[in-house]
C-alpha cells in the first residue's frame, strides 16, 4: 500500500483589487460624513492602508 502525500492548495485571494478600491471609496465617504467622530482617526488609518494595497487610478 502506498501513501500519497498531497501538497496544500494555494490560497486564493479573498478580495480583488477592485474590492479594495470600492472599500477605500466607502471609507472616504464615511470620513467626509463623520469628520468629528472619535473613531475617525482609525478610519483615516484604514483609508491609507487600503490605498497602499490598491493603487489609485
């Protein structure tokens, strides 16, 4: 009896570049509507992190 070892399958991307662009746009919309919100700083950081993943067009 032979034992066959299988290599793990490659991980697939969950989000596309287009998804990151849409998320970034949604976060920007939120930031503009909630400029004075206490958590806006966290959303600002998220906006910039999303920009580093999906290059602007």
